[in-house]
C-alpha cells in the first residue's frame, strides 16, 4: 500500500547554485550534504520543503524545457512575496496557461537546469469546483 510521497530528486549541474535556489525561494532546510562522497550515484544534498524531502544530485542538466513540473502550494497572501523571490534570482519565468476563474493563481519558473516549478494558491477542491462551473451550459 502506498503511504505517501517519499522524496523528489532533481539532477543538477551545480549543487551549490541549486542549494541557493531552493533556500532563497522555498526556505528549504538543508539536512544533508555528501560533500565529496558519493553514497549513491553522485554527490548529493537533501532538503526539507514544507515537510517534503527534496534531493539534488550532481549530473547533466535536462536537455530541454518541458511542462513536466512540481507545484508547491502557497497562501494567496504570500504569492507576491514568492514572486519577488523568484524574480530576484533572475531565473526564467514561464507564461502560465489560461486560467478558469476560481482555480487559483500560479507562477511557473525554471531553475538553471530546465526543471519547471510552480507556485500555486489553489487546491484540488477549488480546481474541481472551477472546472465544474466552467463546463455548465
């Protein structure tokens, strides 16, 4: 039986730069650094973001950008301050998709290795309610 999500791993070209990215945008707490030792397949660091275990491992970056992404839930009252954090790093902010009223705000942005992140204010319940409303005749 699945108990929940264990962790998410990102392969990154520069552990230090990605560490800064995670800390500055998400207030990530660094809980482990392998230093020069490869316990797994590469040097790695572990972080906690909102109780979620995020691992980064040194390696070749993604060759291209896609819409595959991870979305972090943020309060609407905090949305603009998170947007400012993202902008302060100078990373690429992606145009979001068209939204249906009521499904929340989103900000999409890429890290330095073509991983797409989203900050989202809505919930699944809000999304389902907005989709139901949008499809009524």
